[in-house]
C-alpha cells in the first residue's frame, strides 16, 4: 500500500475484533461499543485512509478502490480478527473477507451495492451524486447533511445526530480527497458477486428504520452470505449509537459463539 501506515488503537484482551467506521468519520465513533467489548475482547479501532489520524492513500485509482482500502486496513490490524464494518466500512470489510485474513464478519448498515439498480434496493443514485457535487463546494456542510440523513426517522435520531456531529471532527478534518474517494466507492463498487464465496461465520445487523440502506438489502445480503440477520427495531443507519446496548449484546453473542 505504498508504505501508508494507518492509525490504530488497540486495547482489551480476548478474541481480536476490528471496528471499521463509515464515510467521513473515524475509529472514535465506536467508543461506546469498544469500551464494552474490551472487557472480553482485544479491540482494534482503525481510521480509514484520509480519515481521523490516518494519511490518505496515493493519488489515482489505487486510492479510490475498495480493495486498496481493504488491503491497507488488513496490513494495519491483527490477522484472523472478527471485522465489524459499518456502512462504507462494511464494504471495506466485505472486500477484505473475500480474501484471507478475516476470521468473522459483521456488517452493520451495509449494502454490497450501495446505490439502487433495477434488481437491487439501495440509495437513489441521484441523491448520492448530489452529495458528490456539493462536496467540492463545501465539504463540511455536505458531511453534516450526510450524517443527518443517517439518523432520519430513527428513535432517538436527534440525540444520535448530536453525537455524530460532536465526534466527526474530534481527530481533525478528513482529507477532502478521501471523502471524494469514499463517495466514489459508494457510487461505483458492486460486491454482490463476492457474497456467495465468503465462507466465514457472518452476522448482518441492521436498523429497521435505516433510510440509507433498505432492510430488504440486508435480508438479501444475509441470504447470500449464509449469515445470521439481526434487525434492531427503532434503529436507523447507526444502531450501534442509537441502540448501543442491544447492538453490543448481539455482537458479543456472535463473537463468543
């Protein structure tokens, strides 16, 4: 990965668990879940390239490809760990799981094909394209708008959004090039064909009120993976924040099964 070293934090003891955040954020977004997990697991938080305290990948196609991002994360975290990926981080975890080095796979608010097409539910392509266009003009406002969309319609949505807004710039501002690259992955990556080839214990956790990734996409993903499916009632796109207790309990049960 061109010598790029991603920022990680590791604490606790037990089975290795890697927590991979979503677009525009950083590993610190997992703080509440990580604190609980650390009682029985060795937890690694990682900042994706160009996010938090990690440098961006090299310019060009290698810096915008989901497999390149997955490779950089794989080099920074313990081999054989359970990967828990949220949203964009879930796509990165999927890409990593299609190769060697991942022990278990947990997808949170993840869609292997983020935008909708004729045969697959997802986010409207024109909505994601609008965010990409706005990013060049004012990336801070665009990022906050995207966070607001993630909490819309969920129980405790205002509190969850407040928490996201408080944390988003806690470790500095994300690199605009990394934000653009992340949106390109969300718009273009299609990992559906890889699902059937991933022979790992897998869990799909989804908020029943997720407005970015339809529940039907989670159902189909779980079926193709042969994974367990846990739909958290009342939760939106970030169930680990709005329903932390229910989420953490389900995650711990899966990891220690």
